[in-house]
């Protein structure tokens, strides 16, 4: 089963990733300007989020794994994704 939700213009999926190899990647949604508030604070380094499970994956500085992908840290808390104005 692929991860394809029918999404209205003003609704974001429960889970979304910026990694094209992830089953939660959606280029159409990512082409719009998306913001993520985590625990009430705007985050600009979110690689993936899940609203229902309450976590985000953020990049860990400039560190890279052996394949050249950014290292990420999974943080738990309240996740609020939204479309930015003009997005």
C-alpha cells in the first residue's frame, strides 16, 4: 500500500517527509510553503513529522551519515504543521 491521501487544498497529511525515498514524501504538498510549530516554537529544520504520534525529526547540525544524508534526531511533543501565507 502506498501512502496517498486525498488532501484538500487547506489540509496537511498526518505524516510528511522531505526525503524522496520515504513513503511519506509528497512533492505536490512540499511545493507549497509549509511551516511546522513544535511545542509552540517555529522549526525550520524539520525533515519529517507525525502529528498523531507527536514527533518530529530535525537535522543534527551539519553532520552526515555514510551515505551523505543529514543525521536526524527524533523529538517528541506537540506538532502543528500549517501552510504559510502565500503558500
